[in-house]
C-alpha cells in the first residue's frame, strides 16, 4: 500500500464519520423543533406507573 492509498482511505473514513455526525445533529435538531419524526420514550407513552401524592395535611414548620 502506497502513501497515497493510505491517505485516500483515511480521507474516506473521516468523510464518512463527518457525514454520520452531521446526520445525527440534523435528527436531533428536527426532534427539538418538532419538525422531524417524533420519538417518545416509554415512560411518556405508558406513564411511569407511579402516581404523585400530595399531602395537604402535612404539618407546616414555623
């Protein structure tokens, strides 16, 4: 393998990596703005199974 082939392969790997990063950032931006595909977590869809309890008779200090 010559030095030119080595640099060409390195360049291709770096370009592929940069494309993947750019695609990830685009997807994140779309999700934040609501313009892309919406992904919900399981907790959001199903609920977390726990109900919050509020105690109105809890003694207040002071």
